[in-house]
C-alpha cells in the first residue's frame, strides 16, 4: 500500500516530477561525462608517459635509484628473471643498461642519455618501434644507434651519419665509440626528444665495459592500474639485494599531477552535487508545504506519522532513482561514442599541447564505476534530504494543518 501511494503521488503533479527528474538527469549526465573524460585523459597521460620510457615497474640493484651510477649495476641473474616472470601479471622482463655520455658531431656536443636495450623486447614496454620517423629499427646484432629527433637536429645529423659517444664506463674505465645512425625517433616529451640515444644491449655493455651487466629490468604488466599490487608481490618474490619500484616512485612528479587533477575533479563534483541537492530540496520543500492539508487529513483519519513519513520518503527516492537511472542510460551511448572517437584538439591549442609534451586529444573512460557511482551518490543525497519532510510530519498538528 505504501509503495502504491508513493507511486501515485509521484505522478499526481507530473510537471513538478518532470522538472525535478530533468535536473537530476542533466546533473548525472554531466557528472558522468566529466568523470569519464577526466579519467580517460589522466589514464592516457599516465600510460603514455610511463610507456615512453620508465615502464610501469623497474627492478634494480638495491640502492641504484638513490645513486644512479654504473658501479651500481647488477649482473644477469636467471633466478630473479624466473621469479619475475612467474608472477601472473608480468608479461615480459626487458633488460637495460643506461648512463649519461657526451654525444658529439663535428664541433657540436651535447650531454645525452645512452640506453642499451633489447630491441626485440623493448617495443613491448615502450612501443619504441612505432616512434621511428626515419630509418629502420635496430636489431640485437646491429652496430648502429637510434637517436631522438631533437638531438639529431642539434648535432646536425641524419640517418647514415656517424655519432661519437664519449664518457666513463663501469668502474671508471674510459668509454668511447663511433656509431652509424640507423634511425631517428620522435617522443611527445620534449625532454626525451632532446637527449636519447639507443644501442643494442650487447653494444652498450661493450661500450661501458660492463659485460653481462644491467642497470634495470623493466617489466611489462597486464594493467598499469595494478602497479601497486604487483609491486608489493614482486618485492616479496625477489631477495633483499634488489629493489622493486613502481612508476609512482620512478616518476613522482607525474603521480602528483594526476592526484592533483583528481582532487580538483572532486571539488568540481562537490559543487555539482551541491546544485543537485538544492534542486531536489526545492522539490521536497514545495511538495511538503503544498500538501499540508493532505497530510492533516490523512493523520486525522488515523494514518500513523511513521507510515506517512515512509510514503513521502519513498516518493523522493522514486523521483531521484528514475532521474539517476535515466541520466545513466543516456550517458552510455554518449560516452561510448567519444570512447571510440576521442575529441581531437586543433589549431593553436593543439600546438600548445604538443609543445609541452601532451597528446592533443580528449580521451574518455568506460570504467563501470564511473556510471553506477553517480546513481548511488544521488540516492544518498535524496535520502539525506528526506529528513526535512519527516521532520515536518513529526511536528505536524492535523487540525491546524487543515485549517491553514
């Protein structure tokens, strides 16, 4: 009976119900779109930056991250490799040997990051092969190098020219070599685009006098969002001679940017939910004051205050639920479309994004929690605002209500 009364009362004043539902539908739709594009952009930023160079997780010799020198390199250890690959989330383990050297050509010199890679595996973590804009991707037996586009422009070099590398190797030995340029690569990050040099791992080990040694093992995992869980599991799987670091430790600046953006999003959503709350409260207030005579009559003929309060609360929940569900249903095709066809930024704004190393595209996320969380929040707001009619009914005097 209570449910029937609430349902009929909901549609007794259709205009009021439709106005309230429309405000909730618009608010829920806007909240879902905002959450979707924000999470989509942040996830893409996180994935892009992490996949450009660091990877989601790295394993080093204990203390390497505090003092990144070739003296803190680690020897190849099949036991550690097997322990890492045994984890269900780890797809591949890629070895690297890296250090700073002086890159030179003619009268031009520039400090550069020289990275020895396993070419046949590196592309699984960083998609390095897709960043080649000129020449051919190197192989494990090549004696040439790949350099970033910005570094090539500074040194006045092109594919086929010779690059000279000068520096210090393992345990202080001199390191120097001349290498033909096999390819140029382009990064979205201006910082990486100005300094990167890639060699096959064997060539890098020979250059630095560090045979069979590496500075890092970079892991390719299933889902970058599982980094913290995988990091904890791997730290227990390897012995104390090694450290397992996730991208949040490797790139604290990026992590702070992402967390700051999410905090900003929470503030915006709070303001939006506040507007929703005022919209719902306006309807509740109007509904409660307009129906004083009705409430008085119902109580005069014997309807208990608790039962009457239940009817009013249920009406409020019905309107809010219908609005939230309709808003969620309408958002699914909209978010789905933009997920498949992201918004491309054009004009001067695109150039600005690219200049600072950001992809000029608005991506959308289709994570399930983005959709159902909005309905839950709106229902919670409706329940909280139902306190007002319950309070009014609790203090209502039937005779005065009917007389007024």
